[in-house]
């Protein structure tokens, strides 16, 4: 894990899927979520990570989908 300002940057190596980066902006009490989203977007831009690079599913969901695809093929 790395810390960039108040954003925790996790680098995850997931066997069978690849390498991922997760951003976790630590908000202050009462701070709007939009502020954290804005900060995360700025860091994504600095890292040259585009919207098409983003994934919403959890790793377990991706692994299950991969296993289903492999068993079907």
C-alpha cells in the first residue's frame, strides 16, 4: 500500500486475473462523498487511468466469471 495525500493506493496481484490498483480516499467526518470522488478522479488522471480501465465487480465475481468461461470452453 502507498499513501498519496490522504488516498490509500493498493496494488493487488490476483492470481488468474492480473494486477489491479484500488484507490481509497479517507474522508473527514461529514465530508461529502463527492469530495473524495473528485480527489480520486484527479489521481486517476495523474496515473493515466481512464474510465474504460475501471472495473466495478469484486475480484471474487471476476474469478467466478473466469471459471465459468473456462468450464464452458
